[in-house]
C-alpha cells in the first residue's frame, strides 16, 4: 500500500488549502468572462473554477472567489450583480498569454480588452461584448449567484444560462462539428502552470455506455500475478463486451505465436510471456486479441 499523507483542512491556512486544491484538481478549463457594470464599464477576466453543468437548459457555472489576502471581491462578481449577464469566452493556445495578462488586478473601470490587446465584438443578446479572438463564446444570462461564504477564499457560484453561441468556423471539421484537434485548448494547473491539448496529448477510451464491459472481476485471476499489465491495461480488458467463447479460444490457440507460449513448461514464465503478448496487443489497440490472449489460460 502506498504511503499517504492525510490532512485535515481545518489544520491548514486558507493559502495552504488553496494551493493543494488548485494543484490536485487539474487541469481545469478557463472561463474568460466579459462583463459590464451599470455605468457601461467593461471588464474581462479569467476564472478556472469553471465547468458545464447542464445541456437542457444549457448551464455554465464559474466562481470568482473572494481574495484570500484581503477578502475583497472581484470586479466580475460586482458587475454581474449589477448587470446579470456575462459572455464566457473559451481560451486556446493562440491567446493564452493575452488571457494571462488580463488577470492583472487593474483598477475598476480599466478595460482589460484594451490592456491585453483583445478585440471587442458586440454580442447579440446580452450587453457585455465577446472576445473576437476566442474560438468559442457563450452569451449568458445570469440565473443565480450563490455565495459560499463571507471570508477570504470563499467562492461565488455564478450560474449562467447560455442564450447564444458563437463558434469560429476555422475550428470546425468537415461535418460542421467542433474539432478537438484544431481547438488547441489550454487548461489551468497549480501555480503558474498550464496544460495544452495538442494532438500528441490526446487519446481515446471506448465508452462503456452502449454496451456493458464485463468488468475486471470477470478476468482470469492470473492477470494480477505479474507487473507486466498496468491498471490501465486491466481496465481496458475489463471493458470488453463479452468473454471469448470456448470455440473462439480454441481457434485462437492454434495460432503460432500463442501456441508457442502455451507450450512453455514453467507456469510462471508461461504467464509472464502471455501478459507480454496481451500488452503488445493492447498497445496496438487490438483489444479482442488481447482478451483472447489472457483467456487462453485460467
């Protein structure tokens, strides 16, 4: 069992809790929020306490937390209390440095669009402008604001209903859908760190929704006897739809590669080589072959 440090957050300062949360709960998407106050002053600021919570109705929630250092609130929160509208602009790599610059705590009334060099584009249904350089922008009406506390570090959930969506066509694929590879999104980590969603960092996992995976508990017990197969390997094997039939296994055993392994007399070596072959198939995305391999012996 791994050594673990267990901490009661009541025994930490807010700064210490904040540091752990932001480093561990990551990567986080960024809500680049443009708002406007009652006098028409525009504000633009990024928030990584953010996600989507509903499609019907379409709801985005982000949270401008009270400042830990002095318990003051941010202009974004003050603005949405005055004008209950916001545009949540999505951040990708081409604008990440400008987005970071806009997080500077400028004085109220200072326009971060101007300070960070972004282009204001009028929205269709809400007063705050959207960021022209953003790949996707969501015009939202603020349904509710939930204050989670009144001390430094307390969040304020801004529940925002999407009323208009803007998508830059350069980020669409041939079917007119948003293309994850083209979007080149960024996410927030702890400290000064960010992550970038590049094609090299992407991977796919079949979703066990339409079908039910057999589950790890249905796999042969020998897969837990060596260190060849990782937890991810075992999870993928447990995601297959069905256990290979006796007929399928019999036909599979006749292949040269597997029959050579099955003829190894030493049981430990036989299982070791079997796992190596299963891992090879998994790494080639040959899931059915990997499944047949591990079920070749019980």
